C-alpha cells in the first residue's frame, strides 16, 4: 500500500476505527518526537487494531518510520496543512486541519497514563512550552466544557495563533532532541 493509498483509506468511510489522515500524522509525529508510547498502533485504532487490514497497519508503520527518518536526518517534520493561496493565511477554526493535526498529536501525547511527558523536572517546563501550540489548537482544555482562561485568550489573538502555528515544526525538532538525546 502506497502512502497515497493509505491517506485515501484514512479519509474514507472504510476507516472505522482510526483518525483521519491529518490527525494520524499528528498522532504519529507525537510517537516519534516524544516519549515512547507502548502499543501506539493499538492506541491509534482505539484498541481495534486486530480488525484493521495488515496492509494498512504496515503502511502506517512505514509512514511513522519515514517521519522518524526525517527527524534523524535533520530535515524535520513538515505539517500536512494547507495555507490559503490568496491570503497566505492558515485556518485556525475548530474544524481546521491544524486542529485535527493537534488533536492527533495530543491523543498520542496522553495516550497512556503511564507515559508522562512532564515527569522529568529538568525538561518539563521546556516540554510545556514546546507543546503549548498543540494544546491550544487541539482544544483539549475545553473538552469538559470549561475552557482554560489563558488558552481561551490566546485563541482570540490571531497574531499569537499565527506565531504558534509557525513554531510547531521547529518545536517538533526540539521535542525530539529533548527526549532522544542525553545532552
């Protein structure tokens, strides 16, 4: 299965258990830049990975490996997001690709309660700052109906949102270095 075929499958009705292609990219990105997530494939498919075709699972593993190779070769991970050709602006709405990508990222980040990205006091503040854009765009703080006031204020500031969106790719490389080097 090619990557294009996988993306088509993820965005189709045949994908019963997984995220769409953009959210899957966010999820896979978090699994390569952050702390190891045991059983990440099972988490991706809501525990239903045994019902997913082996070719789909292999294509997802290959995609994840390609993302890791991009980081290791210092290319970085490019976000699969569209920018308006006329205005050059990105959509920050709750229905945007950026939101979907961030939801996928945060899903993996908090995919296992035993994997705490903030457990190391030496880097926890850096992790919080580097993942703040994903937290803001995912809207995770508003899930229970009570939105965090500070994050709500950021969501009202288009300049702050643009800065955050523009920082994500560099932040991913920084997160990878934080979690994958001994320095």
